[in-house]
């Protein structure tokens, strides 16, 4: 069972707002004044070439609702303190598996979507294309990538950010949170790692956290990570949220047994 909203509420302090949706908690982008709507005459749009598909439908939904601040990751719409799964069945989307083990971070899973690629049985990367805006204005896009080297039973995590379009971006805080799957109860938190902060001045700029050692995973169970961030586009209100959750990985057996990514 995915974690409850209260477990994630303190990840990013005052900027972060967590809510519960069908079994899953996320932190949703919120504007600095806490409101969710703008006047309908705010119609200046940029970055209008959103490719057809789930992300475009998400962006169009945000425009129609004149949301004060919003972000789209594939079919998931983050706004007004909640996440809405726009896909059929109102179910959280799962990263699509991509066969691109050696591709540059900015050359796979572009320019939209939530994807995952296996480098080998013990290294996996999950990537999200985040489109964000205010009201009916598309303001910018960036990529977020979480690389997980399982390293036995103590994952080594690396976060990368890539500025795609829009104004300069300041990231005050980027964090990963480890979760242990619980079938009958809310999932157990198994460690939070502060990955750092970043400033991306122009499209194409990149930042990497460097490798961080996660918690030792003692129990025989399934685990996953979430990647959360707060970001401030130049001249705009701040946004924040859980950008994505990774696919599960297995850490069965004793502490002498290695974790691994299951076949899909």
C-alpha cells in the first residue's frame, strides 16, 4: 500500500503540500499565495508545441480550469494541493520501459512522458519530463532523472536535472525518499536523502547531485524511491512536488542477498 499523505508532508517544509489520492500520496505544486485560479483573460501562452498524447491532454486540462499553478508529468496533473490521475481509471501512471541503456540523459524519453530504463540488473534510471505553467500560460519544461545503483542492499542514488525550455530555474531543494512496500498498511519510510540544490540559467543547462549513499535495506521486501523537488522560475511563484515514484525493486532474503530489479 502506498504511503499516506501525512508521511510525505514534511519533505520540503513550508513549500510542500502533500495530499492523498487513491492509495498514493504526492506533493503537489502550489503557488505562493495558496490560491488555485487566475482571471480568465490571462491567455498569453508560450511553449505551445506540446506533442499530442497524455501530456498535451494534461496541459489542456490545466488551461481549461485556469489553475493558478500547475505541473504535468505525463497524464498526472499536479495543482491546488493534489495530484489528479487523468489516465483511464484514475490510476497512477507507471513509467514506460525504454530500451536505451547507453543514451545521453537528454536523448531518451523526450520531450514528454515518464520512463524507466534498465542499465543492467542492478542499475536503473527513471526520468520525468515536467511541463509547468500558470493559468493558461505554459512557462517551461525540465527533465528530472533518478539513477539507482542498488549496490548490494545500500542503494547509491544520483539525481540529474536538465533545463529544456523557459526561464532560469532555481531548485532550493531536491530530495529522494525511500519506501518499503506494505501490503496491508501504509508503506514504511526507509530514509530520506538530500540531493542538494541547483541553478539552471539557460535551456540545455544541467546539474548532477553526484552519488549519494542511501539507507541499508534490512528487510526482505519490495522497495521504491520517490523524487521530490521545489523549483522557482525567475520572476514567478515557487512550485514544489513529488515528481515521480520509481518502479519497485526486490530485496528478498537475508542481509547477505543483493537487491535486484525484477524482469518486466
